C-alpha cells in the first residue's frame, strides 16, 4: 500500500474501516445480519472501553522542534483563511496522520511553550516546574538532579520507559549520546543531548551521527540520507522497535524529533515535494505596526522561498512517520490503550513580522501544537480553548492516566479541560524567557489568556495584544484608556506569578515599575528611559552558546 506522498507509508485507517471493507452481508438476510453485527460491535466496543479504562494506559509522546503550528491541517481548520494560509492560499502541508490525533482525541488551540527556546521549554514540559526552578532556565544549562520527571513517576509505577532523539537538558554535550543522568528514561540509548543532525546510523558501539567532516567531526549534512538513516525516520524506527518489544506491558516512550528546526534540509522525495515559487512572504512582514516594543516589532530579515519549501518537506516527513507509528500501534493491538501526545518545544516565526526562529512572545514563536489521543478518557473531537503553557503537561497527563503526582507541581492540572469540564477554570498562562540579572538582564514575562496577552520586558517595555481583534499582533494597546481593566487584571496576575514562583525578572526595577502601574497605578503610563543593560561576562557568553 502506498501513501499519497509516495513514501510507502500506509495511510491512516479510521476506526472500523477494516471491518467494513472485509465482507458484505448476504443480501437476503441483510436486516438480520445487520442487527446481529450491530449488537456484536456494541458489545466489543463496550468491552474495549472497559479494558481501556481499567488497564494502565501506555504513553507515547512525539515532540518536534521549532514547529510552526500553522503547518498542521488540524490547526488550519480552526482559523480563517487569512490566518491559516499566511504563506499563500495555495501553500499548505497535508498532515492526515497528525490530524487523525486531533479528530480522535483533543486539540488545544492556545497551547504555549512556557519559555519559547529549547532547554527551558523542555525542562518545564518534563518537570511541571517553571524554568527558573529547574536549573535549566536558558539554553544549554543542565536540569537539576532533584527534578522528578513524568517518566520517573511512570518508571516507579512499573512502566517500561525510553527516549529517542534530542534532549537538550544535559549541559553542553553535542551530540552527547546516552547521557548518564536518565531522569526516568531507562532506555536512553538513542537519546542525544544537542544538535540537529540529519543522518544517523547504528554501529556495534551504538547510535552515531553518520555525516562527518574532513576531520571526522559530526556535521549536519543530509547527502545520502534515506528512509533508514534520515534522522526523523531513524528515530521513529527506534520508537517502533520499543513499542513492539514492550507491547505486553505498560510503556512510556518519548520520540523527540529535531526537525523542522534548521538547518532546513530533508531527504528525497521531501526535498522537492513543495514548489518554492508558490511561497509568499507573510503580509505582517511589511506592516510597521502601532507602538510595538522591540521584542514584537516588525523587522526585515531575508525570506527564502526555498527554505520554506524545505521546512514544509520536513513537516511532511514527520507526518508520514507519525503514520508509521500509528500503524505499529494498530498492528501490535495497543492503539486503544495508548495515550499519544503530539507537541513541540517552541514555534518558528517563519517570516511573520519579517522574523525567523523563536524566543519572542508572538504567536508563531510561542504557540505550539498540542494534540492528545486518550481512548476512553478524552472524547474524540474535543477542543480545549483556554490558554495553557506546557508547564501543565506533567500534572495533567498523570491525572488523565490515573496516576498520583508525587511532588507539588507548579503547573496546574488541566485534566478537567480535556475531559470537557470547563467549569471554574481560570483562563491564564504565564510565559517567560531569560535569566534575570544573570546574562545581562534581558528577557520578558507574559500573562496570556485566550484573547489577551500582557508582556513586560526586563528593560521596561510593555505590550498588550487583543488576539481576537488583532490576530497579527500589530497593535500595542498598553496604556490606552479603554484597556485599563484588562491591563489591571493581567498586571496583578503577572505580579502574583512572579512572587509565587520566584521569577527573577520580578526583582528587576524596570519590570516592577511597569507591573506596579499596571496593577494599581493611576493616570497615564509614562515609559521610562531605557536603562543600560550590562553585557554578560566572557564565561557566561561561552556557556550560552
């Protein structure tokens, strides 16, 4: 069977499709057989649901890297065309396998990276703590030894656990295969700390980067990569092996794919699957905006049609490999007792506001996909509309799995939202980036709801965006008289967050000044002159690279 993309990956099979296709009832007895078949199928469904509810569910987490949410069909369906097709009306990636997860589970349409760069986002995701309380609050810092991850909790509950792909929580090692600190991921043979390698291989000594330079150092070259050695395929195959080996016991596995993070390169046929000439620069790249602070302003960075075509190719390769995983779960008979999460560590601007990459509070940078297939627990087609940051993941997934979280999580348990109960939920999420005074003091704090976001930088700049009226985030409403109530509400929320969770940004005078006015001030807001920012010393610069 060949997929629509021509890669040989079986397409997703909807529930019951095989049964409908195998036989046709005898026409003379169609009514009688239909009644019997319906009764039998209902009995099977009831038994399947009971088994799913009583048995320990498996957990498969698929995490991509620097993934723009607009590339997924299930997110495009939630947006008007001008938001869904920012690179042109004819430009899209078909993602039927990832979309299947949304159709048969839940989609969170305002899910954010707690800190939209790799290390701190991943630390918040696995720990349920805000980044400043994990030790890994900026890139390339090691997570603290005392962190108990969701995998460690499941390991203690008797789960077989494993991890393949990028980790980025064990200091500067690059690639850093099989880190000695496992954090609950017992089978971490295919875990590497850092890098966006394009070609991997298995050797007698374990996995390694297959592309090397003249002096033998690993490189990001993609030449010669195929369906076995291209990194996305290679890592997905390791996940397939783990699922097949552990199918008879509860398991937890994380597949951490380093694409579609740059460098934008992908194997054939994905490298020529999308026509670069059809890509257009997003219209926000040519709009100056109104009173935008530096972290949200429109800039002029080169937009490459070829790079975007390759980015789309990487996403398509990811989707086909999700299809391979779904086929494996079906073939091993464990799909209906496996929770599947699809998400990313942060987004990518991909030309919006004239910018590339991440690290800023704008939607394309901070907002990420989050899909959850949880048979018997989460109703198919569920839409979670509240703003959530990925610090909620650990307490939420453990609750949905019926497992007690042994430590006090800082992220809230949002399991009720995924079960369809939105009563009494306070719609607020907190994002942050940077390290306070350390590293020069640069960074920002944000309080996000589904509609609004208030962002304050460590240099005293502030912005309020209304995502309902201004989804392009081109109009800063902070300081306008008509917005005083929402600014006061979010200012108080942000102040309370900084105090409760010991965010060092809350100790910076420029931040305190803005938040004090936002929460309690009267009269017109008067921006202060920007204070000089101390540059980090040489040791800190070296560590952050």
